[in-house]
C-alpha cells in the first residue's frame, strides 16, 4: 500500500511488490525474524510508462527506524517535538532504459531488491505518537516544473526475541497481604509474546498462625487481570532531553467471582488469558526516541467471612513483563488452542487511540450488603493484624 500520492498518473506508475505469502497488521507484507534467522525482505520495484518520460533512475532506500512525534500545548501556544533514530539503512540505484540521458524509454522495468535485517532489531510498532517502522521508498527525480515520482511502503516484521531452543523459566511473584497472608502468582516466563495464551497460577496460603484471622475463610469479592503499557517519548538536544510519559490500559478482564473457592485452608487457581495481537498490543522496546514497557496486574477485592462487604480490601500483584513478537510456530500453536478454556481479550482497540493518564482503577465494584453489623471487624481496624510481632 503506497503512502504517497505521487506514484502514478495516466502515463506512468511506480510501485513496490514484496515476495511475502502473508499480510500482517495494517495490510502490510509480513516477515518473521528470529535470533537464529533474521528476516530477509525481498521484492521488486516496478516502473511502467506508455510514452517517453523525463526523469532520473530510481533511487530505492530502506530504513529500520524508531520515531517519536508529539505536540504539547501551553495556553494559546504550542510546541512540537520530533526525533528519528535509524537502526539500519540501505540504498540501491535502479537504472532505467533510456532514449537519452534525461528521458526514460516507454515500457516496464523491474528491479529486484533484498535486505537481510540485522539481528536483534525490534518488532514493528504502529502508534499515533511513537512507532518503529521498516520503511522502503522509491524515488524518481524530474526536471522542474515536472513533479517528482515517489512511493513509500512499510513492511511488518514480527521480530521475536525468543530462541527456538529456549526453555521458558517460570517467574514467581510473591507478596504478603496485610502482613498476615502470603500469596503468589506464577507466569510461564517474564517474556511473553503477542497472541499468547498465558496461564496465571495464583496461590493463596492460609492466614498465618499469629493472625487474628487464622482459620477464617478468604472470600474474593471481585477480581480482574489488567495489562498496562507505559510509553516514554523523547527528543534529545545538546543541553537537555524533552520527554513525554504516557500510560494506557491494553485490557482489563474481569474474573467471575463464582470461580473462586471460599476456604480457610488456602487454594491454588489457574487462569488462562489470551494476549491481544500486534495491532492492539505493541511490543516492548528500549530505544532513544521511544520506550515501551508493560506490567501485568492482578487486582482483587477480598474479605473474610467475619468482615462486612463494605470493608473488603484491595489485594494486588504487579508483574513486569517484556512483550515480544511470536515466532511462526507460536502462531500455529495459537490457532490450535482450545478457545473455550481462556478469558478472551476485550474487543479490538486501535493503537492510534490516545494513551491515558489515569491511575489504575479497582476491579468492578462488588455488591454492598443491605445490612451491616456494628461489631463487624475490618482489615483496616487491624493495621498489622498480628497477635505478637515477634511471631512474624
């Protein structure tokens, strides 16, 4: 898909054709890049004319580049910021058939090109103010007053940081709720890929022996799994660096309260969540003009059987994760997965939407009891919730 309008008229045209059997997000030709085998992008540029045409040979250029661009408003004035960092570049000169040094002969000319990507380049990222693009451009210069001809085309690259022989290392995140109840969440790895089915294994231990809540049942009032994206845009100057920080909820999935056991003995529960694809979930990136990081959060409202619903307390685990692109075999495994066993992601949300600046919200509110007891105990009534501090 061309992103310039100066590529053709009634007499002549210039276009890109990529040798890729698949189309990726944004209808761009798709390529897979892995640590063992960096992607090789191949294709050809085609120039057609039905009559002699004034113009130079075709200059073809390739860039793998990170870019940030945004505007900030200060009252009635505004300031724009823009920075590009190029990670890989290549240029070709495609000669055309000519009748003389300044005139291109009628007919069709094709020029094949090939780019092997450098190892470790980030995946494609498409956003409104920050992105990472693999961009091709073909340009024919023409004498004034004629208009130059140019066409630009993006290729989408799934660049995975996961090696084929890499064994995932489970990642355990542990917390102690209100100093009285240990709990944990285990992920298959702290490196996740887009469209992955991710099992979260949550374990609650019984209340500690020195807690006033010992032998009481833990009741989950509401729970959700949230994926948060943190973006930093930058423009560097000699004396300072201008930064803009944004955050955005990629998804927030509620877990039905009927699925949580009520017991005083502790329990283990596994929830499987499917991550969104590349259009909704950008990969993690650490570059000069653009940084994207991610945090997977489990947020719950809990109480015991002796505490009123209105006094339930928030419990959360925040798990920093790195998001990368899937390998080809990952996508095949995803298509074969039983869709009835996981919590589906929310409807598609375009990455072009603005990142929000709101703080985390709690899970959906639980139903309040119509009656309350004046002697009901609350977590907040016991800041330490222990009988003897030495017992911790």
